[in-house]
C-alpha cells in the first residue's frame, strides 16, 4: 500500500456534513478513494451513476517527484523536473483509462475566461499547454481529459447527463467573485445544456476555518453576492484587524443556485486541502512550497 494512503482514507472518511451550513443536504460524504491503479484518485459518489463520464481528483500520492513536490506533482514551472511532471500526468491518464496525449492543459490566471475545448487543444506527446489565460473548459468531445490545477482554490466540475456535456473550472476568490461558475454554465448552454439538468461537484479546496482574508477581499464578495447570502459566505474574526473567514464552498454553492442549478444537484466535497496537507497540496499550509493537484474529467469513449 502507498505511503500516506491510510491518511487519505481517514481524511475522506472524517468529513462530517454540518446541517447548519447552507450547502448541506442529506446524503453524507460524497468522496471516496479509488486505489485500484498505480495512482490513487479521489472520486465522487454523485457522478458514479454517470457511466458515460469519468471524474478523478489527484492527491500527493503515487508519483515520481521529490522533496516538497512529493510525489504526484502536476505543476509545470514550479521548479520540479519536467520529466517527473510528465510521468506523473501519464500515470494519472492511465488511472483515468484515457490517453495522456488527449489531456487538455490550460494556463490558469485566476480569471474568468471559459472556452470550448476540442481536439485542437490536446497536449499531445510533449504535454504542451495549448490554452493560456483560461480558467474554465467545456466539451462534449469523447476521450478528451480536461485537466485543471489546484492547491487550495475551488475545483468546479459540471456534468449535463441529458446532452452529455462536461466542464471544469478553477475558482479562487477572484474567480468566485467573478462568477466563473456561472460563466461556465453559460458556455454549456451555448451547446444545448439547461441549468436545471446540470450537476455540479464543488471539489477539495480550502475550508472556511483555514481561509482567513482581509477586508478588501470581503468588499469584493459584497459587490458580487446578494446581501442575504453574506451570513453564509463570511464572518468577521477580528474586527480591529479587519480579518474575516471566507467560505468559498458556500459562495460557489450560492453562485450555482443563482445560475439556475437545483439545490439537490450541487454537491460539496467537504474535503479541505489545508487541513489535509500531508496528502493534498496546499499553498497556504506550505507557504507556497508545493506542487499542484489536478482535477480530471472526461467523456468516456464507450
């Protein structure tokens, strides 16, 4: 068994949905660990019923990287050897039952630009990023693996089971105030989706207890969200120092509701990257000395 896999199981099993949270609904934990291949992946029960798609979220386990990148670093340009990163991607692609050449890698900038991904955007043999300045991707092309990077920011995964459309978006606080989730849904609608049919996973990311922010961030939240949602999204921790605790899960949950998704189709993983930084990369916990996690979503070929 891989070193750290027991910690990963404990992290996933320790999630206790809080009935006082706005995003809580019956059903308990939505994460489970798939360790049936060389790379363990976090999977999500709500999407398991969709045999036409695959969704996996990486951990720190099962890769070739060393030091503070150990071991499944999926971030180019952070100082890790590119050969390690490429091998790590290949391992995950095999675990996803897909081809690494069909990965679609985007250069994320904490923006809100969403594009439709097709076969011209695939990374190919050299795993090249063919999309720069892109934080959200939509596709209905089978075999493409949409790959988005995280290390505390919120992963948003979407599935339209009626039209067989998928999407993946990267939503930090800037993307959350810029409503990248809503813009991803709008892009899906261009290809036939209806909000009432779309399901969303709000993936592993930093929790409210770990995410202290300053007043300027809260001011942007207030501009973006209706006042009746503020009590769910943030609270003031230290009035004198203007320190607040921000709940990005709640903010994205409300964003999905505002975009027309049904409450029962919005699923919050409840898994914090910062609390579980021994098995998940966390920018805040590591002070920036870390690798990248990735989310992978694909329409199966069969």
